[in-house]
C-alpha cells in the first residue's frame, strides 16, 4: 500500500492542522455531532486533506459515500445514486472533487436534490468555489477554507511515518523533504516513498535528484497572497509595466491559479480603465476564457500579454464611480417617471425624432456619470453631445 494511502487520516480527530474545522471547537465537528451538516464545499491548496475530510465526515455520520470528479460526473449518475436511497432512512453523501469545473447544467441538476436534502453534497477545490458556483448553489451551502499544513505538523507527521516504516534519513534531507513539500503531506509522502525505494538511509542528493525544485507554496499564506495581488493591481493601475509583470511572476510562482489572476485583471480592466479603452475588458474576458482552458505553464503568456496591455492603457474609473453613486441613490429612491413606465401613453420613442428627444428619465435631476474625457471616453462624450445636439462648452 502506498504511504499516502496507508497514513491517510480516517477520522475527524486524525485530521492534521485543521483545528478550526475539526478541533475541539471546530465548526465541522460540532455540526457533525449535532447531525446538522449541510451541503459544504472545501477549498485550499493541494494535499491539505479536503478529500480526507469528506471521507471522515461520511464515516462519522455512517452515511453512504460516493466520490466523483466534476470533469467526468454524469447527470445520470447523480440520479441513480439518489434513486437508490429514495425509500430508505439513509442520506447519501455525494462528494465532488474539482468542483470549480462543474458545468451550469451539472449544478442545475443538483439543485432540487440539494433543496430536498435527498443527499448531502460535499465538494473540494483548490480554488474558492464562490467564483465558479451559481448563486443558487451558494445559497444552499457553506464554504470552508482548509489551511496549509504547518511545518511543525508536517515534521510531527513525518517522524511518525519514519518510525513506523523504519526509514532512516539524513537531517538535511528531512528538512528539504518538509520544506520542499510546501504544506502538502501527500507530496511529502510520495517523495519519501520514491527515495526510500532507492536507498535507506535517504540522502539530500537523492531527494533533490527526484524533486529538483520545491513545490509552490500556494495561496495559503494569506498576507503574502493578498500583498502580491494588491501590488500587481496597483502597479498596473499606475501604468508600470515591469512592476506588473514582476508581481505577476510572483503570483505564478506562489501557485496562484491562472483563473484567479485573470479574474482580478478583468475587474481591473473595467474598474480602472473602463471606457478609456473598452477593448481592455474584451481582452481580459478572452484571456480568462483562454487560461481556463490551457492552464499553466502556457497560461503565463496570455496573462503577461494582458498585464502589458492593461498597464499601457489610458486609465479612468468613471464607470466605477458612477455605478457606486447610482447604487447608493437607488437604496432610498426607487421611483420611476410615469412617462417611461410599462404601457405608458406619454412615452416618446426617440427613433421617431431622429434618434433623440428630450424627456424625463429620472424623477430627480441627478448626475451619476462624469466623463474624464480620457482615451476613448473623450470620443464617447463627443458622441453623446452630438446625439443631443449640445455643443461642447
């Protein structure tokens, strides 16, 4: 039996470094003990125990457990699983790995079963599922972040394995084994197993010949994670191409997903560039689609292209400011002028007047949008003025 399988925790109490979920006051532990667990999605770096947690939950609840992958999950399979327990007292647990890859159709099929609690849906992803799940799924579930396993916990786990398996290892090799695995116990055990098949005691040279470079640390180091992404966004907003590329490289090397980086850049394209260069959002949308398909390492190229384009584009946040003002106003004032309500008899159709006619569209005279006349925004403002036959002052 492989070491990763042999030493996989079997119960909630055996879980490593997830005290906030399964410790004495852990929320998952409390919900399981109260038999109140609802649909849940677990996300975090690879090798921290997402699948293990789902299996441990099923064992604690003594529930039938079905493990699927979103990339191969068939709608018919879901229906067959549910049908088996239709007239029983059992509630099966359907675990879906790589849940961020679920299609809209797959999610729509799950909805009625989730709503009626015909099964408990658990999912796992290395990405925050908030961005990939529909609002209907999110409203019926909870999401939980699993932490990267600490170096101390990794060492304690490793010492137990070494003792049980009678494996000897040089001290320097042990340090490399832990540090190069970046909080991924599965990766640590795989490397240990490969090296042990060659020699005992295990040396540093052997480990480095198998794993030439440390695994990426991933997104678990919250402060570093947000600092790097923030620095990238601020550099692009400040039109510094080289700084934008540098922080992009840091994000890639830290193990950020290409989807996450592309989503952040798409937000920037609209928030900080907007109509000063409308094509920025088009390129960002295309990049998001492309990197979702190809992944790393190739995704670094379109991401770099996008960073250069965004940093080089004229900047305007007028759309961002305008919608914020409108949203604030819309909280208190929801009135619509009678003339533009449905079936209004007084509405004037602009096309009957050559494209524009003066009429009231808001109850109050208020201006949300202020053109900064930067880049293409200047052209849009000129168009608007020409449409209304208003000369520029």
